[in-house]
């Protein structure tokens, strides 16, 4: 594979640049995760076992793959997927990577990352906000601090987008198996400011009770049932059937911002999809 860190013309850097031009805001975590997976595969003494580990991540239903690629790459996803595939094949042209360099294998790899990757939230900004928010301040000062924090997030968010509190992307074999709930009893945390994920209980969990996390952030969890289900459908291709969504099943089918939304087009799920909990 060569040393791509010191060679701007290296095919891996070309692959990374191809991805950055397709994805806004530009980010490198997704492609560098793929590069790391390929490096792990190359160094593996048991390549069949490595492939089986990858296959154990949630697989995509064939007819939903296009929706994942559309979300990752935008309107021109078919053309961009082809460009990305060509760049990927140039970066990993050695015969030992043949298991990944067919069109179907590459699409499966991208789909797996699109539905299973976890943002590694070790942002110094998030840590600072957490610490100052815990300060014992008078109500007036607390309100001013909240306004200041909101202003910072709005300004930083203009260029950081969805990666505001994320410093990387990872795949976690066990964590990826945890289902979503809009009333989660646990959350994924990164308390050591590195890539070690720790599952933390946020509510009492009874023996035998399923552990669930939220695939949505705190603000998204507070939105209407329709808004939450729209986000989950677009990003994870399932309709949530958690207790909160069941309780709000009779709520109006409109987003929190009263956006125009075509239910027939966006939420038309076949019986199999509609019964999926994750």
C-alpha cells in the first residue's frame, strides 16, 4: 500500500480527496475508516475470520441500499458511487484486496459503514460545554451562558455541520448490535477522550430488559414523532416502534417545523420494513 502520509499523489489520498468533494461538510473519517479496515485485513492472519466479522454487522436489505447511498452522497449518488469505486480500486489494486474490489462488494462495504459507523465524540468543545454547564451559577448568569453556548454552536455549526461534536468514525462490533429507542436506557460515551466507547446506563435497567440507545441526538429526541421517524427512516431505513412512538401514534403527521412532507413518497414502507425495530 505504501506510505500515503508523505505522498500527496498516493492513490489513498486521491480516494480521500474524491470523497471530500462529494460530501458536505468535507470529512475524512469515513474514508480513513475504510483505509484502516483494509490495513487490518492485509495484516490479518485469518482473513476469512476477518471477513466474517465484517459480515456480522447489520446487513442491508438489497432494495434499501440506494437510499443509504443517496443519503451519503446526495442526488448524483450513482455517478459519485462509480467515481468513488474507481478511486477505491486504484488505492487497493493488489490481488489480496480482490474480495472488496467488485462493485457489489464495495457497495456492501459502503452500506455497512453508512448504517453501522459510530461518530467518536471526543470534541474539546463538547467537553468544555459539559463542564461549564455544571457550574453552580445564578439563574441570570446561567441563562446568559446558555445563550453564549448556543451562539458558539450556531457559528461553529455553519462549517462543521453534523461533525460538530465528532472527531472520528469507528465500527464497534458489539455496540452496533444495540437497537434504537426514543426513550433510551443507555448511551454510548467516550469518557477517556479516545476511541474507547463505554455504554452508560441513563435509566434503571431491569434484569432481562433490552438495552437500547438513541440513534438521535438530544435535540432530535425532543422533536415530534413524525420528525423523529423521518430522520430514522432516511438514515437507518427503519420505522421506530419504541414505547414513545407507540404512545404518540395518533399525533399529527407533521414535522416539528411544520415542513411540507409527502407521506406517500417518504414513509411508504412495505410490511417487512414497517415491522423492523432496527
